C-alpha cells in the first residue's frame, strides 16, 4: 500500500517565508532594539543595586534581615529557625554570594509579576471579554517551552540580566494573574450587594471589599509565582544570569557531582523558605478575613 504524503509547501516557498520573517525581525531589532533596552534599563539598574546590597552588606546583617522577614511573614518559630539553619549552611558551604544573586533575581521578578499580574487579573475579573482574550495567552505562556521565547529575547538584548528577567517573568506570571482573577470572582455576592447598598463606588468596592477578601487567593498566586521563578534559575543561567544556576550547569558540563547536588539543594532550601513563609502569611490573611467577614 502506497503512503499518501501530506501536502506541504515547497522548499522554495518555505525558504522565502523564513527569509522574509528573519529579515523583518532583524530590521525590527535594528530600529527598536535600543529603545526597548532603554525601557528596561531602570529594572536592570534596580536589580544590580539590590544584588550589590545583598552581597556587599555584612552577612550577619543580611542574615538577620532575611530571617526577620521570614518571622514577620510566618510568625512561626520553627519556620524561622529552619530558615536560619538553611542560610547558615549555605554560607558555610561557600554559596552565599550566588544565593544572594538568586534571591535578588527572584525578588525583582516577583515584584514585576505582582505589578503586572494583579492589575491584569483585576481587568479579567471585571470583563468577560478581557478574560476571553487573555486566557489563551496565559495558556500559551504556560505551555510554550522557555527556550522558544528565549530566542527573540536574546536576539534583542543579548546575554545578561535583562533577558533573564524577561524569561523568568514570562514563565512565572500566569499563576498570579489567574488567581487574582479567581479570587475576585469568588467574593461572596451578598457582600458585594451590601457594599452597593451602602453606596460604594466600583473603585471603593474593589479596594475595600474585593481585594481584601481575595488577598489569601492572591497570596497563593504570589507563592506559585515565586516557585516558578526559582524553577527558571538554571534555565536563566544559560543566558548569562549569575546565581545558583551557573554552578549547576558547570557541574553538569564537567561531571562535578558534589557541586551539582550542593547548589541544587541550595535552590531547594531557598524555595522551601519562600514557600513556607508565603504560605504561612496567606493562612494568616485567610484567618483574619474569616474573623472580620465571617
């Protein structure tokens, strides 16, 4: 039985399409590359400042501040002591500087995701049409391999911090958008009707009712965003982002088993610290919300 070949474009046509797209992208990067780079320059400078602050400052002060933040968020002695022990071990094994670079990168990426994701989630919650447009984009962002969207980012920005930031934010932002949208939509209609009865404007209703009640769900989105940002640390190292990811890649390339396990466990430790602190804070917010409104 003869195989029926699938109809496809000729090689000449495919070559013309590729050449046209490649030439158009090159013209775009030449025309707008510098403007795009200057747009992201403040974020790059802030990342460098935070990174230098964490690295140059005396380690006992940085350690005290990080552990203090964990305690303020979790109000849990066990989580605080565990975080202290993990950070001390990271320092003892000589991974302090790389860990501070990773924490700085994840912090800035999370801040960007919050600044972009929460307003987007609010827009989705307020408009079915906006939700219909954004949901397929979020599906694409979550399913597309990171190496695919790294190609245009690296071609525009080259190797360095900015392409790493963009890649991590694109990968990590969908959860906070989705859960902000979900949290606002799950607010009890009776509470909204009561707010309307008191004459609240749409803005007052959003700021004073919907967002406070949706905050535990939004915190869950922030938690997932942080976890996904940490998951991209090794991939971001491929495009020159310094931190715990680079020693892992070096270990893979040179078969340094101990180095790979050591830095991998440091990433896991940072992930657990972030996860436990944000989860505990989200639970506290949920209990507070239930006391006030329940």
